[in-house]
């Protein structure tokens, strides 16, 4: 465990982002050396082979292990909901946190199926962030407090982390972050979220544009964009990504909102997501282009748009299968199977 | 369990294909009625929702169950290997069957990870089918014997079946079947298989073309095409598909060779694959267009090209997750969560 547990200032955080640990070359080489010995044509397990190597590389050990797989869901409320950007009322955020705690949500079933430990952090749900069309969503200390909750959520002994979110209104925050980072039109980045359409969707895009215009002076500064246009659950996800990196925990990103939080970190430090895979590409239309910006092809394309880390949890089984093949298969020599030609 | 256990003639088989059981409407309706009550925006679990409905529809009960998940791998040898179509020698088929039995292959690890029971049927490996460039791969009785092995491999109490194959040379058989069924050029359907390229790949395509030309008089008859150009493991997979349908077992198709066997059945009876999903799209280039012909979008696109039912086994976890969400999630009423608007 790295001894960095929290950040007291933006400048401390910026300094840490500039010296993130890199890939573990010996672990990567050990994985690369074993793979061609396994009883299959070279490359024939495709992406499973890449995942096995990724797991070793970012755990920093070979063989990798998956004894402790964790999923963390962060929940926040958004002042911009007052502008009517969502199909659901804001009280659904706290109701869904109750549903997570009672075991009734999709993520509970998916974590159970994946053998993953689930924890949910509800971030000041009774105090929504400020409406980003009127001012910064969070003050610097509010941002750091949420970021540090995310940092602290990553256990020392976690082997693989999936992260996601719940927050009525947060696809508006995600769209605003993407528009601020990458430009284009607000409609390029604004989608139905939980299910708005027609005039309501047009209005949502106008609010996103208004928010980004309001904070133009943030320039391309990823952390400032995340503070001004994001929300507590997005800041916490960014914190979890950084803590995972410092603790050598490979990470599965969930959908559009999670990827938008990650994109802000990526803007601050282009290598900051090297330990992350995109678990799935969401049905939220802008997610596909966001993953292209991040250079992260998704593992799954299932038309999901729930959030809650549901896509990340669904992908855990694929990672388990990749590791099972890499560690459990016989070599050509062990099995007495003739090699190619 | 349906009382049909085997077929004694092509005409009996053709008659059975004309009266296959259809989808179970009450089970499908029960799944459709439950889905919108679950605590998530409608449709937000995307393909997972479709899989849950598919499972109930083809098991013929709601809730569906996944207590007994089975994977069956069929192995055969091919006379056409003498023409040099594979990068590996024919003895690898029997060596890999030994590897399956010893637990050292990819499919062993994937079945263990998926909680699936694996059985392997080796089909007269010491008697390769005839070289299809010289005559029919199988006589009618040889074809039916292999088909019936596949039929018998599906247990009465199986809840979900994954099927796949092992057989040096069988991507040539698959390519020949597709060319005979769908036309085009031999190069459209012929790929590297275990890893041939350059001149060897061109030669493989010429042999495929030669075989299809030799059996032109089969016309578009799917069963005749499968008998003349296929192999015992392909006939057995077709038998497993039919037995699964008769026994109400939803089925996951593996890669290119499995899909080619399925395509022959589809040509014989267009509804014959309605209980099947394509688990993955293989890196074997022709698989993608074959799945378009079958109207079956793949669950996974992982660049795999191993066969052995590896893609089917990998997808089992996705099906388990779909069922877990459908059966385990709380309803809006149970959880006290506000519904949309």
C-alpha cells in the first residue's frame, strides 16, 4: 500500500498525478513468456490473453490473483436537477442507495454473480452540489473531500476494482465535462440518460451548453472542469482511480458518467488511466466517442445504460476467465501436444 | 424430455425438423411482465434483459433456472487434412482430447470458472472422414451415427448448453459448407484457422472451392451439404442443437465451425436455431458475415479463434448475470423507489 491516503490541496494532487507508478515490466514479461507455451494456437484466446497480461502488469505480480474483487458505487446529488434535466426526481438517488443497501438493485445481483464485494458511498445526498449553470458545482474543499472518500474506498488488498455511480442528473454533468474537454456541440455529448427525449432532451443539451459556457475560463484543466461541472460521485470515482493506481489495483471503468470522470483525470495526466479497462460501452450515445478519445475499446457492448457499476461488475467474470486460462492451462510440454508445424 | 433420442434415417430427421417446438408464450409473457417492475429505467440493462427473456422462453418456464449448465465438445478428424489445409498435424486432435480429459485445455478452465459441466465426445478419431474433394465426407449412416451422438449428449435436466468442437482441418469443412450454402468466392469463407497464411491460405481456399464444386449436385440441401462437406463433430453439433430444442434447452453457439454446422440446419429449417444465441464472433474472418446470414448478433467480440466451445463457455457468466438480475432485483413497489416521472 502506498502511503498516500488523501490530498489536502489541488497542488498536492497535481504533483501526485505527475509521478504515478508505471507498468510492472517483470510481471508483464512473465505473462508474455508463459502465454505462447499454453496449449492453443498463438493469439487464439484474443482479448482474454490481453486481459491476463494487463492484470499481471498492473497488479505488479505474476501470476496475478483475483481473491479480493471489489466494486464501489458512489452516489451524489446535483443542483442542476432543478432545471429538469432528468426523467426521475432527485429523491430517487437516496431511494436507490437504500435499495443497494437492502440488496435489491441490479448491482447487488451482479456483484453476487461475480463474487465481488460491494460497498456504496453516499456523498452528502441531502446537500446537492451547486447548479453548474450558476457557479462551480463544488468548492475546492468539497471536491477534495469527495475525492478523498473515493481514495479511501480502495482496500489495501484489493485485486481488481470496479467503479460506478448513482446520481439523478449526472449524465448532464458527464456531458458538460466532455463538452468542456473535447469541444463540439452540446448535442454531441448529451443523451437520454434515464430516459429523457424530444423537447426535454433539447433542453438538457441547452443547459449543458450553458454550464460549459459559464465555466469557459477553466480552459482545458481537467481537475478544474471536474470540480466546476462534475459532482461528488464523479470526484470520488476520480479518487478511486488514483488510489487504485497507487495501490497497484487494476480497474474496470463502468459507463458514460464513470468514463467522464476518468476523462477529466486523463486530461490532467494522459497516463492516469493506463491501469484501467473500459468494461462496456453504454447505450448512452456519447459513450462510444468518449471511449475513442480515451483509446479504450470496451470489453462488452450490451446496450446497457444503468450505471451503478453494472457494466464493470458484468465484466468481472471475463477477467476471472482470462486469469483462469492463463494460470490453469497446460503447456505444450506438460500435455504432450504437438506444437505448430 | 422429448422421447426422440435418435434418428434412423434422413427422412425421419427431416420430418422432425418440420415440427420443432416453438417458443413458450406464457413463459415469455411472464418475463416481459416482470421486467418493467424492476428498480431501473426501462430497458437500461439492454441485452441482459433480452437474455433473461430468451432463457425463460426456451426453457419454457418462468422463472428460468441455471442449476445444470452443460458444455459439450465434439472432436473429429478430416481426410482433407492430407491436402495440407492446417498448420497443425492431424494427431493434435487426439492429443487435445487427451488434454481436455486431463483438464489442461482452455475449455477446462473456462467451464470451471463458469460452473459448467464439461463432457467431450471423440468421434472415431482413428477413422478420419473421407477427403471431401474426392467424395462425400460421410456416408448417410456415418452422418446419422455422429448426429445421434450429439443428440444423446444433451442431458434431460440441462438448463443451458454450450457446444463447440475440436478437429484439425475443420475450418476448411466450415468454409466449404458456407460456400455451398451462401455462394460467393471460396476466399470469402476461408480463413487462417489455427494459423495458415500466404500461399498455404490460398491453397486452402482452392481446396475448399474444389470440394464445393465436386458436390454441386447437393444443391441447397443443408443436411446433404453437412454430410458431404462437414465432419463427424459438425454432424454431432447439429444433433445437439436439435436435441436441445426438443428438450427445451437454450443453447450457446461457439465460433465459426459451430456456426457453420448450425447454418446447415438453418438451411434445412429456418426456425431450427431460434433457441440459440451466438456466444461470440470469432477472429476467423468469415464468422462475422456468417452470423449476419443467421441473424444472430454475437454476445462477445473478443478476437478469439480457438474453438473448443471456448466462446460459448465464456458467455455462460453473462447469461447467469442476466438471470440473477431478472430474478433477484427488487421491484419499485418492494423497494419504495419512485418510478419515472
